[in-house]
C-alpha cells in the first residue's frame, strides 16, 4: 500500500493556495462521489444540505457589477430580498461569464480565489452552523470551515437572501 499523498487537481490547489493567502486554515478534500450540487455535496460530506455553501455569481441589473452570494444549500435566492440588501436588482449570468469572472466552472466554484475580486455577501442562515462545507474548485473537491471565519476572510456582509 502506498502512503504517497495524492496531488490535488490544479483548480483545487488554487483554492488551497488562496486560503493560505487569506490566512484561512482549511483542508481540501477530494471526494469519491461528485459534489456538483448542494444535495450531492451534503451526501458526500455527511452534513445537512443547509450546511453547504453555494457560491453563486450575479450581476447588478443597473451597474452590471458582479456580486458573489454565498447561499445556504437549502435556500433559494429571493430576488426582492437580495435587491433590497444590495440596492439594485440582480440578474443571473451565463455559465461562460461565471467562468470568466471566477476562473472556475459551475459546480466547483469556491467562495474565494477568483480570477477577479468580487464583493461577497453571505446568507445569514449559514451563520447558524459551527461549520459549513464549500466547493474547492472542482465538482469533487470540498472543504469545511466555520462560517464566521469564512465571512471574515472574504469580507462578506451577512444578508437575508430568503423572502
Ligand atoms: N459544489 C456544489 C456545492 S458547494 C456547488 O457548487 N453548488 S452550487 O449550488 O454553488 O453550484 C451550482 C449552482 O450553479 C446552481 O445552484 C445554479 O444556481 C448555478 N447554475 C447551474 N447552471 C447554471 C448556468 N448554466 N448558468 C448559471 N448558473 C448556473
């Protein structure tokens, strides 16, 4: 039996390095089962769907500015609540635009380490947990983190995303 550590895929490695730069201590785990959706990630991590962090990229309808929303896996974004918190309505972006802004493909988008810095807002429901799980750059890679530590590291403002 080999005891050699298995190298992280490049996208997951970028997330690990970005965490180090932020001073956030995380262990990136590559799962055997896909973690592409919140439901899959919860099953693979053995946690509640609500403990999964969805990293969703939107653009302001008026400003065109991109925003990153960190949303609890069981919550749907209520556009009116979020518009009230951000001061403008949001529009969804297509997968290519999301990839260009973040440097990652949908299903593995991490909450930091993006190609361009994005203003970050965190679903306040995530703060109810001691730990949450987020994607680490690929649809098989995840890490756990305290939601407070994550919010602090990325400078996230807590908002209500549900109606
Ligand atoms: N790895 C999992 C758990 S962390 C994950 O990344 N989940 S996620 O919810 O953050 O990523 C999938 C999300 O991408 C979906 O909830 C959906 O809102 C969004 N999405 C899926 N397809 C598209 C698309 N074509 N364009 C834009 N957004 C999309």
